[in-house]
C-alpha cells in the first residue's frame, strides 16, 4: 500500500507516455497522491488535461509560468514529495539528469531534489544500446538513482528489442519496494494522542481549546509510513483519520486516558493532544438561565495522560514523547516539564498568537532530551511528523536508520 505517499511523476516524451496515465490510476488506487510534470515531448503524446483528470491535481509543464509559480514554486514540487518517478524516462531526460542540465521544469525538479528517484526508461533499442545511454545510466546508478526496466519486446515502428517501458504494475511494485525498505519501525507499536479534549459543563455545553489535531495526526501518519503499528487516540477534530492508522475517537480527558491505557503495551508514546487541564463538575441537566444569577463552574483537575504513561512502571513505553506549547522561555519551560512529567523527550514549540502554530500549517520545534536541545527549522507539520518519526527510528536502531 502507498497510503499518504506523495509521488511526483515526471512524464517525458515517448509513446509509452500513455502508460503513465494508467500508472497514475494504479498509484492512486493504492492511496498515493500523484502530481505530474509533463515535458514538452510528453505533451506530443498525452495532454496535461488527462494527467490532471486522472491525478486529481494540477499537472505542471512550464518552468517559468507565473500562475504556477504563485500557486506552487517549482522547487517545492519536488520538495513536497516523497519520491520522484520518471516514467517514461527517455534517453534525452536520462542524459539531462546525468549531465545536471536544468533547462525545463522536469529537469529542474530532478536536479533540485534530495528525494529518491526511480526511472523507468523507454526508448528505441538502438538508443538503449548506445554507449552514451549506458554511460548515463551508470552515472545515475552510482548516484543512487533506481531503475525499473526496460523490458524486451515489440517497440514502436514495428521494431522489437530492449527498450519497452516496464508495465505500470511493475513500476508500482518497484515503488512499493523502495518504501518498504524504509519500514524502519516495523514491529514497533506506537500510541499517539492528538487534538483537543472536550469537557462537558452540562449535556449541551463544553470546555475545549483551539488544538486542530494536525500535528498529532501528522505524527501518526509519519510513524505508520515507517512501518509502525499505530493507534491514534484523538479528541474531536476536523482532520481525517490518517490512512493505515487505527483511530480511537474520544471526547474527554478521562476517556483519552482509558483509551491510551487499553493500547499498552506499546514501544512508543507520543502525546500531542491538548488535553484540558480541568474538567467541570458537570451538571446532568442543562443549566437554565436565571435573571441576575450567573452559574459558578467548579473545576476539577484532569488526569495527566503523558505523566501517567511515563510513570506506568513495567507497562511504560520505551520512549515517551511529550509536547510543551509555550509562549515564553520556551526551552527552559520545556526542560522543567520534561523532568516533572518523567518523559524522555519534549518537543517544545512557540504557540504565541504571532507564531500561528495553533491551527496553522507550520511548526518550529526544539527537541529537548537528556543530552540537551536540538533546534529544528520552521517546517510544515507533516515534515515535523517525518523528522520525529526518523528520530524515533534512530533511537530504536541507530545503525539501520542512518
Ligand atoms: O502540562 P502541559 O499541558 O503543558 O503538558 C503538555 C504535554 O502533556 C503534552 O504532551 C500533552 O499532550 C500532555 N498532557 C497530557 N495530559 C494532560 C495535560 C497534558 O497528556 N492532562
């Protein structure tokens, strides 16, 4: 399965471009998000409209398009993907890749990325056999570019030989293998909390907070991508359940604690939920308005889920990670919190209104552990999830995750 994997599919010129359309469909069936770039050559065989219709995303063609740039900078196209796939990869685009040429959007994206690249060559058998092509492939392989195909068989112009693009399902298989090699946390069980909790005041009113659940959900999805078996215990949010993750929906802090305890034993616990510190001593019937009388709410302390998990004795997950949403003295407060709660790592972030973190797309993290503080640059919450998941993989298997 390719749940929540983002693939940038670069379609270059060749009759096999029509098979790239089927590849889009196959990838989406498996849960991947696919964005396409079509070279000028590709557009002689298929149209951006068909790629856009099948991918459900805008298809990109020009390097210097003002409208595209304002929506999605050309460098971001590659950065916001997990894998670049060139299918079909013509002799020409392979030569550009080998030579570091960046004269169109496709070649630029391929040069401006540190993400893995898979090529599915397709060309005439003489072009395939030419020493220039073979030299280019050898250079690309030495740089870590992966290849699937080509196969031998009938080619265009009634010829036959080596040069047919691998079939879409073979390409899908090759892609799945690349991601499977990334399953650094397979066999590990992870518990993640996310979202706010809602604490009833009476049957119709509640106390809550502004947590969107985006960060916690992104962490669960990222751990699942690395092969962990994830259970996400979430308060009410608008976030969709992450694919490949078991989600337990709860409302109150006490329900969240019970759901978390039911998940143990686990190897990893990441508490990203914004749990209400207090709950109201809730009324069983709706509070009535009475002229001149304002009801007093009596607040009772909620259980601290992070601290409870961190102090769970022999049921304690091996790695317990908490968050510290702070508005001032971020790192000092996080260090104190780490000691108080008994967790291993604290991810501290600035949630002052100016930071836009609460409910926003981005986050700036300071990871506090027993050794000190690691400052991460500002990045999307998805990238925070991926970076944390990799950091966790290093914790469990330093060598494998290198
Ligand atoms: O104490 P504070 O709310 O700042 O701590 C934040 C961290 O503790 C977060 O990881 C949050 O998920 C967790 N927490 C919890 N249960 C609570 C309060 C906070 O798990 N009742």
